[in-house]
């Protein structure tokens, strides 16, 4: 792999002709980040609360390298970066920041392994996707990879290769797990619409062609599946999630903030469900707030189902309840309560889909 060089969505019907087969996922899980810095305490709480669908938590409060961009940089193959005042910037060799990112990940994997002894079932892991990474990672001159098509292709390849090794490590540590890879793409809509600002802040990068975006995502998702991922998902807590594009790219599930949906999303969601795509519906805020009755938290999901004319029997198979976004900005008490809440809300959907 050579180093990068500068310059170089039909309406839903009443019911699917072929209902999606159960994929064996749990009914509730987390998005990724959690508050605090104690890996063992976090892994223990996640494993105990989300017995059917635990996840490898990220703890960005520990500092650079534990954040989602830094963690993913630590996963890249033959690609290294260091921290500048403006963010992460490409390096020629692994320095202190890359080594720290890998060390944090190793600590989190140790904790996950300890508290999932004997576990069998789906296990979610997260990494930043190629487009959010391209919008965040700087080339040597300070501009983002997003401004160089060749650099973006290189980054997607490095990510795909690095995730292959990461999946193998997770499967080695938790032999009974069926890894589900979630690609985090909070900047995806901004990339598609040309809203990512350049280093100066006075202009924006040109919108990336939708087919180019789709192809890069497909490359990463297909490589992950070939490497043993039992399922894939793409997460974005931004408005206007491109459901159809993500489905075409091969995402087995789409994770999103349910409160940001509008009726403009109805057709795309209906088609996704009928096509067998899972919905990871973010039903509680990612920061401290008063939590309602769990059944009330999924009332909107039931309303959406009725509006689309979907079979209520598909709810338990198609919807996984999650927080709306990562919980790093929440208090530890709220984060624990939010995870327990989504478990109870999922149970309400399964027990009373109508």
C-alpha cells in the first residue's frame, strides 16, 4: 500500500413478499461511546445490561487516541497520525499518539474479553467510516483527506485492511461472538452536500459524488463481511440519513436518531424494512434528560409502523433499540439508566408490537 499523495433512493407496500429472517441480534444495544475512563467498569456494566447484544465501548474522556477518530486511526493498516492543535494529521511512522490509541484499544479489548467469558451471540464493534474519517484526518499541509480523491481511496483501503485484522482479534478474544461491525458516519450527509469546511473555514470542500461515496462504503462493508463480520451497520446521528444509499452500499442495518426522522424518510424506511434491512432506532437522548416510561419511548416506532402499513410481526425482527447517539457526554448514572431503558423499551415492542 503506497502512501497517499497530495493532489492526486418506490414506496412501501403493505407487507414484504419475503419477510426478513431473524438475524439473531439482540433487541437492544448501545451506540459506542460511554462516559468515564474505567474500561473494566464500563465493560462489566455493558455486558450485564445488554446481555443479548453487548458492544465494545469507547471511552473518549481518556484523551486523544480514545476518541472515535483516534481509535480508528489506531486500526488503520500502514497509516499513522499524530495530534495537532487542529486535530489528527497524517504521519510517516507510528508515534506516541498512534501507540496510545492502540494501547487504549488493547485495554478495552482486555476488559471486553474478561466480562464476556463464555458469551455466545452478537457483539457490536465500531469504527469511523471512510467519509467521516476523510473529513477529519488532515494531510501534511493541514487540509483534510476529503479534498483529494486519491487520498480518500487510499484511506478506504487502509481502513478495510485494518478492520480485517481487528475482526480477527475480536473473534480470537471472544470465540463465541458473532461480530457486528458498525461504521460511524456522522459527517456523511455533510460530505454528500458539500458542507465540510476547509482548514481556513472560508470555503467548503466540493460535494463528493454519491456513487463514489457508495463505492467506498461498499468496499469497507464487503471486506468486513469477508473477514468474518456476522452483520454490518452504518450509524449517523445527523439529520437526513441517506437510507437508500446505505442499503445499496450493503449495510445490513442503519443506526440513527429516531427523533430526527420526518415523513420524507417514510418511503426509504419502508423499503429498507421490506428489503430485510434492520433499523437501530435511537429512542433516548445521548445526554442527561428525564427518561419516560419505556413503552412511551417506542410509541413513535409503533406509529411509524402503522403509517407505513408494515406487518407488526416484523417489529421485533427489524428494530433494535439504542440511544440516539453515543453517551460520552452523559453522566455515568444516566448512561447506565439509558442502556437499561432501551432494553425495557425493546421488551415492550416485542411484547406489544401494536
